[in-house]
C-alpha cells in the first residue's frame, strides 16, 4: 500500500478564513444529507418524514486542504468490513500524527471514502450513510417547563458536583464524535467519572494489611537509596491501591439502587455494566474490538449511562425557594 499526501495551494490570505475553491484533486461528495440532522455518524429521520436522500454535489479541493490517500490493489468486488475499518483507522492515525508534528490542527473536511479506479480511468465511490428512524418529539411550553425544572434542580442542587459535570460533558461530547470506538470510550469514561471509590470487604483489607507488614519488614533490610527500596516503595503504592474496589466494580455499584427494579434486575444491570467496562478495557489495552461488536457495545454503553443520569435527576430536588418562569414570546402589534 502506498500512502500519498496531496497538498493543495494555501489560502490567498492566510489571516482571512475565506473558502477558496480550486479545480484540483478528485471531485468528492461530502457526507451531509440535506434536511436531515446528524448525531455522531448517523442521520436521523422520523417515520413519517419523506425526505429525499440528496447528497451535496461533489467538489474539488479547496485552498488550504490536503488529501490523505491510501493507494492499494484489491482483487474482489467489495472490501471486507474489517479492511474498510482498518483503512479508516489508518487515515485518522496519519491525520493525528501530522497534527502532533506540524501543529496545524487538521480536521476532516470530507469523510473517509473508498474510490475504485475503473478501466476507463474514471473512479467509482462507495459511500455509506447510516440513517436511524426515531420518533420526533415536539417541544411544547408545558413539556419544556418540566424539562427546565429538572435542569434547574440539577444545576442548583447538591448533585451537581465536579464529577457529575465531567460525566455530562463526556456524554455530550459523544454526539459529535465520528469514530464509534471513541464514542464508546467517552460513554464508559462518563460512567467512570460518576463512580465513587469504596473499600473492599474486611477480609481482603486484612490480607492487604498482612502483605503490607511483610513488605515493611523487607524494606528494613535495604538501604533507602537502593533500587530495591524504590521497587518496594512502588509495590507499597500498588498494595495501597488494592484497598479500594476496582473501577469495574465501582461502576457496577452505581447500579445497586436503580429504582423500580428487583434484586435480580439490579444484579443483571451490574453484570452488564462490568461487561461494558471490560470490553472498553480490551479496546484500550489491546487496541482492538471486532467492528461487528461496536454498534451493540455503543448502544449498551449509552443505555447504561443514560439510566444513571435519569436516576440521578429523579432523585434531585429543587432548592427551596427556586422559581422558574417560562413565558410565551410576545409579538409586536
């Protein structure tokens, strides 16, 4: 595979961010579908919507843009999904490395696309857009009033801690992220932000105390400046961290008191939460999960974190004396 970076002319006036078309580079379509809203990498429509799926007209490169091209030969009619994902990941890696070294803060101007060169010198583009069908909810004054009452209760109440705000920011960020693996990580880290450190059972703590005592005896045999002493100090820190439950267990504990569920239902939720966290760990530490597993994992992670937020909101109470006024807009005569 050949990697080609095609750089187009810079903007005529670097200090003025003006769109300047060129006649260079292949004509490529963008990923927008007119009339549809996008969340992540999915476009949304209601069941009753009859919206024509019309992409924007293809365009050449603009000044200040560059193309990241992965040129390779493949025998077959269509690329395997795993290969498509690997190519997409490689393109994002290259963009990230360019940003690290050049500090030019590149962002995708057009989506990743597969172009197949034909015998006549022309190219065909395979471009998949995901469309999800969701019921539309129209905001009325009454509905908005109930929502804003909840929002105000959270913002002004004791629930709105630094950890809770961080979790909400991570959850909000996943809606704009294009890469499914990154969305999954954001959602799971949102649950991590909500987790509270808690000690292990007493039997485990007693065992750690005995290990710590043995460690201190061993440390007394070595000089304070020795490499052995440094290794033992590090081991002591690891032992101390074992006093608290693992992050996965702490996330599971978040689902211990979801209202309206039986003991079996709560146990199932804790198991699901730990499973999602373990898959996130595999993704982070091994660097890979099968592309076929990502949609289901993302849906499960989002379901769980939204359940935590809804439970927290339901338990919040508006501060005493809080008054919320929602009025209809006044029209002039």
